[in-house]
C-alpha cells in the first residue's frame, strides 16, 4: 500500500521509520514528489498536517485522509478538498498527556500567583500572598472532548473546582457539565481561569470575543491551547487593557508563527508559547495511524472519524 506524507512541520524520516515498523507493506512517499516516483492514482492514504490547498485532490483514489493532528481545520480549510473521503483525526495518549501537563502547569502558575512572586523577587521583596484553596478556584474548560476531559480530570484530582462546556452533556467525575448555547452564560460566570480546547469550526470561530469575555468574572485568566481563530485579538487585548482579564496564556494564534510586530509579544500580561502545548509524537502516533489503516483495510470504520456536518 502507498502512503503520501504531507507536512512542513513534522519529520518525514521519523514518521516513515515508525510507520514501517508497524505496517511492513507500506511504501512511504513525501510530498512534494518527483512525478516519476509514483503515479498519484496509486496513492491509498494521505497522512497530513496543513497540506497546501489543492494537493489532496491530486490523489483521487485514497481510502482516507489521516490527520497528523487532533485538529483537522488545517485540512478542511482547503477549498478544493474532496468531500467524499473519510477524514480521521489523531487521538493519542502522548498528546493528551502533553496537553494536560501544559494546562495543569499554567493553571497552578496563576492559581499560586507565580507572576506576582516574580515581580516581588525582582525588587528583592520578601512577601507572602494569601494562599487560596484549590477547591475555591473555579476553572472552566471550553470543549470537553479527548483533551478537555483529560485536563478536566487532572485538575479535579488536584481539587480544583472544575466545569466544562461542550455540545452535549458529559458525565466526568469532579467536572460540572454545562452544554449548548443555554449552558454558556452560567459556565462563563463560573470560570476564573478559562481554558479553550474547542475545535475550530464555523460555530466556534471568533467565540472568544468581547461578549464572551465580558461574562467572565473580573480578573480572570484566559489560556488558549486550541486555535488562534477562536479569539478576536482586538477584543482580548481590550479586555486586558481594561483590567477585566488579569493574564492570558496563548499557545496558538491567528497567524503562525506569530509576527514579530504583534502586540502579544511585548504585552506584560500575555505569555506566548509557540504552539507547543501538545506535540504529536511519531512513536505513539504511528501505532494509532497504523491501527486505523488496518481497520480500513479490513472494511471496518476507523477510530475518530470526522463528522463533516459538525466540522470536528
Ligand atoms: P474533540 O473533538 O475530542 O473535542 C471537542 C470538544 O469541543 C467536544 O467536547 C465538543 O462537544 C466540543 N464542541 C465542539 N463544538 C462545540 C460547540 N459549537 N459548542 C460547544 N462545544 C463544542 O477534540 P480534542 O479534545 O481532541 O481537541 C480539541 C482541539 O485542541 C483540537 O481541535 C485542536 O484545535 C486543539 N489542539 C491544540 C494543540 C496544541 O498544541 N495547542 C494540540 C492538540 C490539539 P461534544 O463532545 O458534545 O461533541
Ligand atoms: C493538533 C495540534 O491539532 O497540534 O494536534 O494543534
């Protein structure tokens, strides 16, 4: 079987090695290819992260589009994407672990006032700030899917007062479930630390705007680990400058890499990280991709198939 790898951000040599260790009969090609290397009609699978527009349609006989990431917005934004091919997203323990660690780290950082201690340290000031019980710290997670649920469970196990918002109701120990448009206002009023882990879809683009931010408690912290497109940047900067939000941690941006002249870089209340909240690990990711290929080859439904009507 023939697989075409399309990504400027992932290592094709490592993926080739890991995938061929799982599937001995897979011939691995990296886009762009020499047109003599393989006939595009003979490609069975595309494994991709942000493929350039119009490339996937060059392989009309593929059985599935396998995403190298959990989010598939970088694939579905292709205006020429064939609509009759199944798209499968990546779900992987190492991705959930990386995301959970990132969220727990920044939640505790802000819960325990670490930024304030850094300022005190700079002026050699020995001062102890009040310590708030985790059970009194209200954390809200927008999106309670694979990654949101994993982070929610971890925060609940550390005694934080955790709520989540999703499309449908969830039952997760220690996590209060809010859902649908009707559930959003009460969820936001709860969220002193708001974390975004939604997929980027038509319904969620620009969801973190002035209206949403105004419903958060004053001095809230916002952590975005999902996509830059969820945020209206000017509204977020205004909420910071009006002291409605106290701090923001941004791992994802409307334009990546974040342009060097973007105000986020120098804003004293913004922490910027370069889309590293959770990185896809080829060693475990390849096992998952291989299992999905085996399922498709056996005529079974692959795991974590995208529902294009919902967009995730
Ligand atoms: P899932 O598809 O498992 O979960 C998505 C969640 O969002 C679900 O709970 C879903 O609700 C909810 N949701 C979707 N649309 C709406 C809506 N309109 N209103 C309310 N809730 C909604 O995704 P993952 O958890 O695997 O990943 C989430 C995102 O994280 C990815 O799409 C990607 O953008 C981002 N990501 C970022 C990384 C980084 O390094 N920064 C790394 C990996 C992923 P329901 O369950 O009811 O359907
Ligand atoms: C993903 C990502 O979606 O890394 O997997 O952003």
